[in-house]
C-alpha cells in the first residue's frame, strides 16, 4: 500500500479492521479508507473531502490491495 501512497493508520480486531489515509499529489484534500475483513471478503468504505477524487482512488486502492491478505 505504501508504494501507492496509501498509509495504514491503524489495524486490529476480530474480524480484522484496517484504516488508511492518502492525500493526492497536488491536492489539499484527504482520503480516508475503512476496510473490514469478514467471511465474505473485504468491505471497503472510501471517504474524500473532494467527492470527485473517490472513484479514481477506489481503482488505485483496489489495484494496490490485490494479493493483500
């Protein structure tokens, strides 16, 4: 994730929970991610100060998360 500019802020729990932060280059906006693991897989919620940034970031996050377990 760090290679994609996404930083883990916290993790833990059962089921596992992960919280990530990112700031797009050239932007003052922030993106926060909550990822919850469970029997059905990973549930991800993305929140961005600028809603227009969320769709592109979701694609970047999905690509960075491939193979992440």
